[in-house]
C-alpha cells in the first residue's frame, strides 16, 4: 500500500486508448468535453534518490469500457472540483476511496484517430 499522503496530479489535455477488434487496434483520443486541461490522480515516491510516480486506475465508465474492451479500467480522471481534494494530505482512506470513481462519461469527448 502506498503512503496515503503521497498523492499528486498529472495535468494533461488528452490521452489515447486502443480498442481491440479481432487483430485490429483502433486508437481513440480522449479529452474533456470542454476541451480544458484536466488532471489524472497519481501517487508518488522517491526510489534510489529519484522521484517516481504512477497513474492511478479505477473501474471504467461505460464509454471507456467500450473502447478499452480488454481491460475494464480507466485512468483516474479528476474533475476540476476534485483536484484539490486529491492532493489534500488530510484525507482519510475512505475519502480517498470516494474520489477513486470513474469520471462521468458526459464530461468526456472521444474521437477515433484515423491512421
């Protein structure tokens, strides 16, 4: 288990997920509907005097479950309101678990990337 106070944010404007259909892999670009940057929930540590981090995953919402159809999980996308809470060192384990929910798919935009 990670130190529950070692949470950080990774700010991005989108990411890619591949859908598997037989042997084909179809790339999708995922952003927020409002096209703003957003944050992924992460945990961090220091290993051999070097900072390191991992992006937290959670259960997939319906749209990501359709796209990421071999593994029913998604990156922990935090709403703008949840970002400050995620990095609050005073959160309890229950409050952290409460934040580790899939983002509402209505806030997301998905686009197939042409090859």
